[in-house]
C-alpha cells in the first residue's frame, strides 16, 4: 500500500469530505493517474493559503476506492476525479510532528520535504509507511473530533457520473433514504405553515444543501440569501462541511442540524468541539422527535399560526 501526500487548500478539503471525490487538473493528471490507484492512501495536508481552521495541518487519510473518471462538470477545476473514502479525520499541526517524520530529515526546508512525497512532483517518492502510521496515530489519539467517520460506500458497476460536484449514486442514495425523506417532508410542511418558501437539494457551487427556507418565492428567484439552512445528519463531518459552506456564502443565515438519535447527536457535538469548533454556537441541533412534535402541533393550530406569523406582512 502506497501513501502519498496531497497538498490542498482548505476549501478543497471540505469539498473532498462533501463529495467523496479527489481530483486532478490537466496536465498533471497523467502522472497522478499512474501513481494514485485503487488501494492507494492519500494523506491530506491543508496549505496556508486562504485557510481559516486547518492551516498547515494534516487533516486526514483517505483511501482510493474507485477508478479515475472524467469530470463532466468542473469541480475545483478538476479534469478527472476518483472516489475516495475517509480512513481517519482530525487535525495535526505540521509543527507538532515535523521533527518525528523521516521524510523531513536532511531537507533544506519544510516545503521541499512536503513536495518530496507529493505525487504531482515527478521526483517524489511515496511517503514512508512509518511516517504515515505516525500521522494516523496522532489523528486517532485526539479526543475530538472523533477520528473515524462513516465510510462512503463504493460504487457498484464501475465509475459514477459526477453531477454538480456530487456523484449521482451518492445523491440518489441520499434522496431515497427513508429517514432523510421524512425530515425533508416535515421541514417542508413546517415552512409552509410558517409562510416560508422551502427548497431542497440546493446547489451552491459544488455543494448541495439538504434544504433551505426563503422568505418567499420571489426572494429565491431573485438570488437572495435564504433565512435558514437545514442538514439531516448521518455523517457529522459531511453535514457540518455543508453548513459551513452555507455560512461562508451567506453570513447571516441560520444553521440547523437534524439528528435522528442520541448517538448521532453526541457524535455531532464532539465534532463541533473539534474540527468545526467555529460553528459550535452557530448550529442549532434538532432531534427528529422534536421536529415531528412541532409539525403535529402546527397542523393542529395551522390557521392561527399563519395569522400570527403574517402580522408584519399585511
């Protein structure tokens, strides 16, 4: 098993978590497609350019589980993409482990050391296994966030079509999940009872948000910011990556995470204390049972609710 270091920007790292895809741009694709094959593991490192939370840190290890396919839509300007699954996630600052890594020894600079194990460099060699294992151990030793997240299912029957920055297989599986469908239905009903305009599967530049509420249809059609964004949480890191993207795009938007059981809620709260600590006071967590009860109550008093929420709109 070969380990290679993938140096990415923070927004690209978030996109990899969200879509389960890693990619390359021409003309460097030829070399990467030779070196990165099913079974290869990528040690992701976030550079210091344009970062907020993960600057100059190892942020996870991903295993390649598919074959390279041509991207039919430009995601991060990638020409080709390959499916990957997370092995471990977290944050380990380079400075805390640089002296322990063998590939940094004898190098004139840290930059030179990093590029010595970067697969886009023709002279690079795979990362020594003991270095990769050290990074994995450091990631897993963190109390927060929980390092191992749900493995993204591998595609069946060959390559998956990439649509809007997310695979058609992944999007279909999410839309068909009974729990997700119930939450979306409940949130749509609540929006209509409150007088808001709900839109599901919102495409925002490579990310697809579960559901958002606008004040009315005209605000949505005019491209204004939504009032609230909702994500159904199966995988905390992926859900929070989408919510973070929504907040980065619309600073004043309200963020809500809907969870179906206490186990997922506890895991989400651990991640909010770790990698996504900047969202800790920005995300409101709603239990599915709470949402069911709210919609039932709204239905019983629907007319009165609509009258009260429209007082300032008459």
